C-alpha cells in the first residue's frame, strides 16, 4: 500500500476546514501626521475604481499636486478626531469584530473573525494570508459598506481577488455585496434615530447624508444612488415620517466634476433661509464613525448650518457596535456558516 506523507487528518490539506469571516472597511492612516496621511492617500487615490482618470495624467496630478498639498491639511483634520485609542474608525471596527466573534461563539458557531482595511493596515493581503495559515478554506467577506458602489464594495472585491490570484488552493468564497434594504439594518438605523428623537424631540427635518459619488458613475450603471434612496425610503417608512420630513443628501465631494446631489453642505446653508432651524443628521452609508462623520458632518456642516441661522443641529452617531448592528452582521453571514 502506498504511503502518503503529510496528508493525514491533522496535517496538510486534510487538516483544514475552518470558516473565516472577514469584515472589511475603507481604512485610515496609521497616525494623524502628514507622512502617514500621504502614504494612505497615495494608496487610496491610486485605485482606478476611486479615480477614473487616464492613469498617466492622474499620476502627474496626484504626485505633482495632491500629495504635496493635501496630506498636511488632512492630517490637521485627523488630529481633531484622533483619540487616546487612535483612529475612531479603527477603534470602532475592532470593537465590531470582537462583538461579532463573541456573538457567534455564544451561538456555538466556530469561525475565525478578522478585520481588514481596503487601504492602509491591516492590509487585505496580510489578513487573508493569516486566515489561510489558520486553516481557513471557507471565506465569508462582509464589506461594511451598506450600499454597493464600485469605488467601495467593488474595490473591496478587487483586493480580495488580487490576493487570491496568487494562491494555489482557493477557499470557497461568499462575498456579501450590499445590505442597503436589509430589515435589521433599517431597524438598527431606526432605533438609533428614535433614541435621539426621544431625548431631543422630533426635528423639523431629518437629513440623511450619504457619501458622495460622481454623477457619471450612476449614468454608467453604478446602483449606489438608487440603493441610498431606497435606504432613505425604507427608513422613513419605518419611522413613520412623511416624505417631506426627510432629506437625502451627499457629502465629501472633491474635484470639478458634477457629483450626486443635493450636496450636504449646500443643503445646510440653505435650510435656515427656508425657516428650517432644527435638524438631526444621520449618515446611513457609514457603518462606523470616522473623519467624514465626526469632522465633516458634526464639525464643518454644523458650522455651515449655524452660520446660516440654524438653531439646533444634532449629529446621530453611526451604528458602530450597537447590539442591533452586530445582530445584523451575524444575520448576513449566518447563511454561509
């Protein structure tokens, strides 16, 4: 009888069989310094999913202008939101990862739960290699972007695929590409907003600010805008709000191209002139608080609103590691476990 070495149940391929769950978010600089921000932006803005400009031209703009000017300005903004635990996005994402692992363990589910960032650290490739070394051959990927978009969810898939093209033994792969209309997602958003209303009262307007995207993307077939609007509609229905009570807007635009509108900053400056001086703002496209929610919305846009005559501005925190949010994550991955 032939003897095969290293292929028994405890070694080699026959010793594998674990399930891995990979939570994936956008990323954050390693520190609030110009050097760290420059490294982060260089990787982020070099992604062809993020900037769809001819590569040679964009490389000149990126390295000749943007990476010379923007890092120092962005680092100053990051310092405003940095905490003793570091980046808010990283701290919250790590808490989400631990909470999901604990919930699944309590349910008797055996799975390796890990966190990766599309840009920066922990890098997608490094985390996938670690999961492989732990014996994972069934992989469930959950990008924490509620509404699918090519520059976010699509880019996350690119990063996974790029790493796996180098593997000889591929894991089974389940990639969850959107959850914009998931009932538990809508319920989690509704609960957080209702808690704010219970404490502060119902505002004149609820503003739902989504991350911006070039309008061109929609025309080319990206469903992001439609998914955002559906999230808003389902959330308004769940909250029992009239259509006029809710405004969907888009933030974080840059460059001269036309982006999805209406723009959040222009909306904030216009509302007081319309007699709307009491607003609550939530950001349903962000699964964790970060620079764009803490500095841009709770900081800059609050100032825009108040300078225009607004009296009451409340930012409603992202879902972060709220129990209902973790429950939703568990529901999304559970069918593949």
